[in-house]
C-alpha cells in the first residue's frame, strides 16, 4: 500500500472516530454531570488522536509546553483533591 493511500486512510479513520465521538457526546449532554472534569478513556483517546493528526500536518512547528504542563499538573492536583473528598464523603456514609 502506498504511503499516500495509508495517510488518506488514516485521516478517514480519524474523521470517522471524531464524528462517532461527537455523536456520543451529544447524546450524553442531557444527562446530569458532576461539577468537575473527568477524562475517561474515550476523551483521552480523542485528545491523543487529535494531537497525532496535527503532528502530521505541522511537523516543523515546535511549541513551548512548560506553561501547559504546569497548568495540567495544577488541574491534576485539583482533580485528586476532589476525588479524595468524594472518597472521604462516601466512606463517611458507609
């Protein structure tokens, strides 16, 4: 299989995956959600898929990710604290 055919097929697969994911998110928007963000495996896969798709389009562009990394670390710490609070609250009810 030629490289151009493989790239085109990969782009089609990514586009299909993204459409399916958007449909799934649209269905779950009506459901009651928590007040904090939880990244499930599908959301993480979508982020990685998007990042890989972008890598193929702009390989010569580099980014300073230090600020983004610090923000992500901060969000992860907040998520951990919230999860620990939930666990403590649930343990108190048991």
